[in-house]
C-alpha cells in the first residue's frame, strides 16, 4: 500500500475513536512534529508520522500504551 492510502487508514482508525475534529488536531500535531505533509510522504516519513501519532498523549490516554503500540505495528505494516 502506498503512504497516501496508509494515511487514510490511520485517519479512519483515529476518527472512529476521536471524531473528525480531534483526529485533525492529532494528525496536524504529528505532521508538524515530524515536519512532513500527510500527502506524498516517503515510507520513512510515514513511519515517523505514525510513531508520533502513537506517542500523542491523547492517543495513549484513549487506547492505552498497549493499544497505541498495537496500532503502530499495524500501521507500519501497511507500507
């Protein structure tokens, strides 16, 4: 799967737990922290992006450390 499709899967998973507005904030924070755009990122940038998403305190608080780690492994396996 290319990174654009993988980012869409990440967005869908986040929206199912956080809703659209909070998902946009989480993804924007991760994008800013990794200095990447969610469009046309390399595999390495995607990996850094999803790591940042899964370290986000809001994600850890909602899914727990184990849930965030599971999501990270699933998302990394997409590309």
